[in-house]
C-alpha cells in the first residue's frame, strides 16, 4: 500500500521540479548561452576582419573516380576545406536580379553575393532593408570541384552572363552564367520568379565531380532563444537537425528532399521533391555545419532565400513548411500554428489572434485544469484531518497510511491530482513557446497602442509587469497545501523571477502567458466560490 505522506511529498517534489526546470530552462539560455554567443560573435568578427583581404586558399584534392561516383568524405573535406573570405564589392557584381520581394546579387564567381529583402516589415530600426548574408561567409551557389587543379582555377576565372540586370518583378525571367575552364565548361541556367524563388540547372561539359552549396545560414537573428544551423528533410519524411557549433566531422546523406541553412526567422534553401539530392555537411573552423550537394555532369533544383513565412513556403511546395523548425514538440506546434494562422485570417490582427488561441486552449484544457483545482481544494479541506491522522498514528506508519487512503477515498481526493494536470500541460506550453518564438509572421505585427512588433520585446515592459502581477494574484487565490517554508518561499519568488526573464521575451509570447494567467485566475476564482458555497451549505 502506498504511503500517503510519500504521495504528498512526491506531489510537492514534482511540482517544485517542474517549475524549477522551467525557470532553469529560461535562466540558462539568458544568463549562460546568450553571453557565450555574444562573445563568440565578437571573436568571429575579429577573425573575419583579419581575413577580409585574404585570397581564396584551395587545398589539394583527389580526383573523383572515372566512373563518376561521388567523391569520398576525405576528398570532399579536402576540396571544401578552405573558403573564399574575400569581401565582395560592387565591382565584383556580375548580375543583379530584382523580384517583388528581394534583390539578388550574383558575383563574378557565380555565387549569390547578397540578398536584400524589399518588403517594408523587413527593415531595421534605422529603416535599412535587411541583408541576409555577411561578406565573409560561404555563399549560396558556390561550386567546388573534387579535382584540385580545376578547383584552384575555378577561383581565378570569372563567369560571363547573358544579362547584367534581370527584372523579374512582373514575369518569369531566364539568364545564363558560363565559366570556361581548362577542359571543362560550367553552365548555370537560371529561371527567376516574381515571388523571389528560382530554378537552377547546372551543366558540366566533362565528368568532373563537383559540389554546390546552399551557403552558410543568414545571420540576421541567430539568438539564444531558437535553433540555428542546417535542417534536412529526407526521402522517408524524417527531419535531421544539425545546430551551429555541433558538427565535429563530415556527415553524408542520400535521398535528401531539401537542405535549409537557417537562423531564427530566415533561411537559404535548396530543394528538389522529384529527384532527391545527395548532401554532405562539412564543419567549418567553429564546428558550424555547411552543406554541399554532390553532382556530376549536371544537376537541377530549386532555391529560396528569405523569411521562413509559412504561407510563402507553402505556396512554393507544401513540404517546404517543414523548413520551420519547432523543436521537440513539432508534432503539437505545427498544427497549432496552422490553427493560429487560420484564426488570423478571420480576426485580422495577430495580437488578438494570440488572445483567441489562448482562450481556446484554456477551454480545451479546462477539464484537466478543473480536476487539478478541485483536487487542491479537497486537499486543503482535508488538511486538518490529515494532520490529526498523522499525529494519532505517528508511531504506526502502516495504520497511518491505511487511514489516509480511506480518507482520500471517502472524499474523492487524489494527492497527485493537483500536479499531474500541470505536467500534462507542459508540452502544450512549450509548443506554443516555439510557435510564437519562430513565427516570422509576428514580425512587424502591431497589437494595440505601444506594441508595434509582436516579435520584439515590449518597449515599455507593460506586458511583463502585468504578467508578473497576474502570476502573483494567481498564487494568492490558489490553495497552497505546502508545509515546508523553503518551498513556500520558492513559490513566492517565482512571479519576480518570471517577470525578470519575460522582460526580454517577444511581446507575443508574453501576451500569451499574461492572458493564460488571467483565465487561470478566472477558473480558480470560480472553483474557490464553488467550494465556499459547499462549505457554507454544510454549516
């Protein structure tokens, strides 16, 4: 037979553990990961400045086999080991493409030098349009040859183009880049669409093995809150994530549908859903993943460089919505975002949509919340009788356990009832957390008065303070059966701790948590009144 004291202690420990884990999750990211990433970024910037004028350094590589089979991992590593760090100036731009959503600049080595976003909401605080790439990173559509001699020459011979300016704002446009090397000519046939994506066919006049990259990830918002790195979708539908600073050796894949290098809101993607790709991920000097697609003779695919906007990706291909990474709770988060977007089409404002989603989720989870709240009230009412039993049978634990179980059974109380509903709701919270954190749709989305961007922190800290106040009030009206003073003090400090961390959280996420607290308070108030009436009726 279970000891009720043990059950009660376990309930407290589980509740404390749940809250402490949540606080630790936020505290670790804010106090540990963020300073580390900022320091890392400073060091990388110093290195980049030192290398700004360095020439491409191409290491020796072994030729691909005559049969045209893909090069080995070692061959791949040799071929890609050194990347051009030469900054690109306007004199190095070969072709400039303008679409409705972006400006794409191609340099004289046939690579994407820069992508500038044109939509109004993709601007910084100074009104400058976002640019996806830094000058000294691996650039999209850069080609590497397995043959060291050809590879070395490829960095010295410029491409020619059939068009220096391409206007794809109104209709599809095509142009061709050509690089003539000793014994091999490489031809890149582009088809560019008004919505900013492109198709590319690369042809080689020989059987030289080559690799083409989707480039290093955009670096607009690579923060501590969300993953950034490389995301792959395989032929069997599974997803593979490699985050920055976590790749120590070459990883190779066959049957790849898409490869996406991404930060929190932006990605550079190469995809082919008709004929799968063979991909190798190579670590750079900082163990960040860099993707290269294997090719011999010819290869064709489509590409996208820009915001991870759900509807934009879906318009290209439904499977591209998997580019948006929600973490462990993707199976909950993705349908939740779909429902959020559905609500927004009717409500028209993302802030009020978050409010509506929160209310709907609270209604769905109400049976669980109700059970937990009722259980806490029952335990509160039984507390005096539980103390009597503990005092009466303090020397006979078996009888104490038996009488406690009888007391629980008689009054329909469950010592774990207040904790389990909370634990079951944790996946839902983290799913919402990832949805609101990774949804670029909130970028530039206004709510009311002072909130002009739900993807940014509240500039006046109104929502975090309201959230903390609501959490404090929720504690005040929630029955507390804890006997340990230390546990009580920890709980009393939580509103302050949470308020502190939510000061820097996106306003959309803070809005969700505040509204969630308000409706939890309403539910708790209703349950409290219900039990007060029952107690009054018994008198």
